[in-house]
C-alpha cells in the first residue's frame, strides 16, 4: 500500500495534473516572493526614515518638536535671525563630555539648546571636552581667559574674545531655596532652579564676543583696600546685580581701587562710582576729570550713584557742580497713588513710581513701557545754571505730587497718612550727632516733580562732527536694587542698560524671555527613550518580518 501511495505521489501523472501542479507552484512562489519583498522594503523604509529624521533634526532644528509646556528647547525667532546672519565664526565649547549631558534633564536643556545654535548657523561650532583628558583644548581657551576654566562650564569665543559661564549661570536660582540647600543640605540643586535662561546667556555671549565696539566698565569698588561705599547688604547686592547685568549685556567689567589703580583711558570706556561713604580726595577728583577729558578727545562716561548712606562730600559736590548738578540731602516721597509697594534688600515699603524722559535718545528703548520703574530712597538731583556749555537732561522724574523728606528731619504726628515715610525716617541715623533735627510735616511740604536720574553732557564740535563725555547721576543705590533688577515686572534693569547702550553707542541686545521650569512638561527618562528606540527601530520591523514569514509559509503549504 505504501508503494502504491508513493507511486501515486511520484508516479506518472496525466498531462493535465502536471500542468495544474506547475501552476500551483508558480502561484506560491509568486505570492511568497512578493510578500517577502514587500516586507523587506517596508523594514528598509522604516530604518531609513528613522535615520533621515534623526539627521534632519540635527541639521534643521526647526523640524524637531518641543513638547514641553514652556518650550525650554526652543529658541526665539530674533535669535534665529541674528545667528543666521552671523559673519564671524564662533565656538561654543563645554568643558564636560557630551555623554554626561544625556543623563540629566537640566543638562540636556543646555546641550539641546547649544546644538540648535549650531544647526541654525554654519558659523557656530560646538565642542565638548574633558579638562583632564583634553589638555590641549583646555589650554587653547585658557590663553584667552584671565580666570580659571574648570569642568562644567560653557565657553563662547571667536578666537580673540571669550565669555565663560558655569552651567548654573544658565538658570535662574531661587536664592532662599539655594541657601537652605547650600548651608543645611535641604532638597537638591534642582529644587533651586526656577527658570532656564540658556538662550538669553548664549545669545548675549555671542553678541559680546563678536561685538565690533566692545566697552569696558571700571567699577570703583574700593578705596585704599576698603569698600568705597557703605558695605550694607543692600549696597553690596546692588553693585553685584549692576555688574552682572552689564556683563550679561556685553560689557567687560573690571573692579578697581580709587587710590591704588589708574583710570587709564586706553583700558576703560566707562567708570562706575558707587556712593562713596567718605569724600573723595583732590587727587581722586582729578583722576575722574582727566578720564572724562581724555586729552581733549572726550568720548568717556562716568556713572555716579548717590545714596542716603553717604556722609558729607564737599570735594565730590564741587566736581558735580562743574557738571551743573547738585544733590539735595533729602529723600523723594510721594502720594500713595504714585507709589508702589515692593520688597527691596533694605526692606519692604512704598516707593515712588518715576517717569522716563520723552527724549527718544534717552528713553531706554523699552519694549514694555507699561512696566513701572521704582526709585526707592532716592535723593533729588537739581540742575545748576551755568555758562560752561554743559547740558543737563532729566532722565527719570517723579510726579508733580512728590515732595522732599529731609534726611535730618523727624516725623511730625501731623504727617500725611497717605504717604509711606517709614523707610525714610529710618535714615535719620545717618545724621551727625551734633546736628539739630527738626520736625517734618508732609502735609505742608512743597509738591513738585523731582529728578532722580540725570544725564550731564559735555559736547564739543570738531568741525564736521561732535565729541562728547557724559556723567550719568543716579539718586539712589536702590534704583539698582537686587530684587528690582531681577524682577521682570519692573523696568529698572532694562532702562539702565538700554540707556547706557544708547549713550555709549553700543548696539542693544536682543530681549529674550527666560523659560519657566515650574510648569509641567511632557518628558521621559533616558531608559524610556531607549525602550522607544528599540521598539521603533527593531521590534516593530521584526514583528512585521515575522508576520511576513508566517504568511509566506502558510501560502506555500496551501
């Protein structure tokens, strides 16, 4: 029986049976080959699409999607337009191996942002290096930098100018949370980070190193080794915030001593003199005068900040008189309707809201003019009539309802209850012991607008052109208060740097918003990302291949 069956399978078949079997084999081969080919083509297409999308994302950053609610990985249209038009090569180097930026979400914000800059401009290159294993790379950057370059820093250079930032400089930090973390070990560093300002820092750094007209500011921080200003926390943080603001906006900052250092016109463009507690010597006054005169070439600026913490300064007052201004020994207060409650380092209080000049040359080019500028504890500045050719422009002024609260006065019980003079009365401690204090009644005080920031200009004709030197006078260190300068709801910081840019001929920097880190974002861990990659690149294609093989086998065995 087996032989008969075998014969039936292999023996002679009729011609028709042979033809039918041949057709069946051809059909199985045809459909099986087509299915296999389709499967292979599909797998190849999936792999190619993944490769192409990855390469396009790196080459054209705009094609990648940022799913975070505050778009922390995006950069603004203003920055994109600026870097696309770069004509100078810029290097962005990170003194940490790139692999370390893939394990931390905050570091990843930095690396993703940096890579986008390179993707938008062929003039921007990105380098990651290790300070230990790549000493040659470190030495190249160290030659340009006066400080020490260490790990976890971002370096921006065009080969001749350089800016160096720590990774934390690219974030806003909650100072209170940081104090708890630093001193007591509560929480983590990530808990202290509130906003991402990577784009702000990087764009301004690029503008700085490519600036064809760089400006150097000499901050007179000391006199013969001691603080030149009253070393209160408020004053210390005000100077620190001013230096930080200027540095972030492309100015080079150098701290000098009034007595031991020279005011070289070759080295410095601007001098910042913050509220000397004691009077300047005649030699110091001559230094300032010579600096501004600049051998007849002018072209220099002095920023002088007055403050209620100062004592008598007759030499300094005489210098200011030559620039047609004097500073009254009082503090400007106002009606409550023209005041705003705010917190400053010296304490909370209500402070005058000031108006910006209508002169377009000195309005600070503010983007949002509705934001207030506050003038806490500000001394009023008066113009002195003179025939020396120098002019005075009021930059910031209080309302017509403001009045002057004498620093030597005590408060009368009949003071206007609508006015907040609590902060002002605290300043009576600065009066001399032998000075007679007098009662002050705010309700009967003279009301008028008061200047709390002015520009004194010495302009001379050189025939077809003009040259000029300027003295900018501020009535209070608190105009640059740390809290006010850091708070985006006030225009104190933007006006100060915008005005200085206009006066010294420096291009305004791009205004860039920081990215809030407190909002919820769609984020995944690296382990989940790896799982997704495996699923898309390997598992799905393998499943499709398996299905194709099963289908092909089943069709062949029909």
